[in-house]
């Protein structure tokens, strides 16, 4: 799996996206789920790109392996080397 450099707003909502969610006629739980879904879509796009497949062709095993690898990178090289910064 090749590591693709992370864009500053690649994994979370941009200010514009967040403002659009805030302006939507949704309840607080719906807004949370909308933000989570948009962020998840961005992450799935990144993972699919790393594997060289379409998002719809990703498997559960590939997603698990990706998270395991990102966690390993974070533990061994530090948070700045991993894709997810948490």
C-alpha cells in the first residue's frame, strides 16, 4: 500500500461543507451523521485510491487492513506520519 500525502482538509469537512451542514434543515443528530458521512466518504476515496480500486470495490478486509496499517504507522512513527490524526 503506497502512502499518499494527506491534504490539509482531506479527512474532515471544509469550512464551506460545515456551513452547508449547519444551514441544512436537520436535527442535531442528523447534522452529526451528515458530517460523519461526508468525512467517511472522503476517507473511503483516499483508501480506494491507495488500493487502486473504485470505492464500491473496497472490501471489509481492505478497510480493516488499512486501519490496522494506519494505526501501526501512528504507533511506530508518530501521529504526524499517519493519515488519521487522532
